[in-house]
């Protein structure tokens, strides 16, 4: 058993670490200040374009995309290292393209869709979103009610979706809808590519989330989609959607490791400097235990993430492992950041440090793409054989 990354993947991780240190970290103070002033979480378009330019020049576009559309075709194990480094900084930036939607597209596109959607996406020319959750169907996507009905060669979609990131800005949205009410999740859910500006695709509202982020609610009102924009096979959208969700969950585990490691590093640097009642915090047993427990849990989570990614690269069934790392990693990181805030005392309660923003991000991560309780239930159900 080899617990080291391949040399080229380690070098990539180091390259991304340098990108985070040199390009993202200097923007962090501005991000924190804007969020504290209620201006939302983000960077300006000019800054985003500059980061894209630097990342592209460093060869950081399309890392896990297919080589035939300009990607590097990297395995998931390499991406865990990349995402861990990205997770260390609260400056909101994603190396194009976002892996979850990318991997769903990779699994489903035909030749025409590859040229029209996948290739521009890999090149960083387009932004995507995905519509899965509904006001009455969140953790149970099989309960969705949005319908797509054939009308000649086209499809007409009606329904409502919620909690969609980037819905107002995305060039296209991968939209999940029921195409067979009898079969539903067992052969009756399909995916569609819906372009920005399509009549009937209506953004209803922008929803402010904790930590300065936003999601959107949309309504589909007789939204007509051309037949060739059915993504994959009719009725077989549930499995590719799970690929997308699984990719995000591994990504979230890696982000969690990055955030937890950043918080631990901050405590390790601060604890010897801060004295209480004549002794530095580093000599207080409570703080020592926090440090030891955090280091141990980070190490365990990192190994779990790489184990899951390696098994996925081998084509193995990782449904249990993905649920395990999704809940364990986010809960671990939330606890680690919370204890770091406690160690910093009043300063830990400010928005001058990145800890509060990290905590808010982790708080949402404990919910989206399946809350902790659902993933524990999935693991137990699979092990106990109680799945109906």
C-alpha cells in the first residue's frame, strides 16, 4: 500500500498551494471586509478575470476534464489534493470548470453536446448551474415533481427548483425533471440542458444565505427545450446525477480538510503567544487536547478522502465511503474551526479573522448535498440491509 501521491500529483498540489498563497490569500482581507459590510461573498469581475488568467497560464484549467476537449484527465486522487489547498482560503474562487457538473457532463454528453457544452465549459468560457432540489424535495430528489413532457421533437418543462447556486449568471443549467411518473427514480428522471434566457426559465428570487452567499429559486413555466438538449438517455438521469453529487461530496471533504488544517495552523501559531494568568495557551491542557484531537481527526479524514477517491478511480462502488466522508469531514471541520474560535477568544468572534466565514461555510456544507443525518442513515441502511 502506497500512502504517497504520485510525484506529478504532489507537484500539482504544491503548485495549487502556491497559487492560493500568492493569488487568493492577498484578496482575503477584502473579501472579509465586504462580507462584514453586508455586501455579500465574492470578488469583482476584474479580479475574477485576472485569477482566471493566472490559473490558465499555470495550466490549472480543466484538471480532471477529458484530454480530447483540452483537459488534463487527472484522477480523483489528484483532485483531492487540489481541493484541499483551495479549501484553505475563504476567497471564493473555483478552478474552471467546477468538477461536479463537469463529471456529470462527461458521463452523458453526445458528440453535439460535447462540442456545444462540454468543450466551452472546460475552456472556462461558460458557467453552469444545476437544478435538483425543490421546495418539497430536498434530501430526497426522488420526490421531485418538476415534469418534462414531450411535444414533437421538443420537451416542455414545468415546475419549480430552489437552492441553486449561480442560477442567475449561469450560461446553462442542468435541470432534473420527471419524464415518467410511474418509474420516477427507477428510470423516470431525466436531465436537460437549459440555456440562459430560455423563455419560461424564470429566476424568482435571490436567497441570502449565511456567510454572505446566495442561492436562487426558479420557476419553469412551459419552458421549451430542444430535443437534442436531453442530457444522456431519457429516464436515466438519476445515476449521472448521483455521480455529480458524489463528486461534490468528495470535493467538500477535501475543502473541509483544508479549512480544518488552516484553523489548526492558526491555533498552533497563536497559542504560544497568548498568555492567560501567566501561562501561554500552549501550556493549557484544554488547548493541548484541542490541538491533538484536531490533528488526529484531520489526519483520519484526509486518509478517508484519499481512500474514497482511489476506490472511485478504480471503478469501485463507493456509496458508503462517500456518505461517510461527507458527514464526517464537515462535522470534523466545523468542530475544529469552532474550537479555534474559542481559543482566539473575543478575536475569534470578529469578522477580521477568516474563522467566522469558514464556520458559516461549513455550517451550510453540513446541510447541502445531503445533511449529516441523511448520510448516517444511508450508511446504516446499507450495512443493516434495511433499504426498501
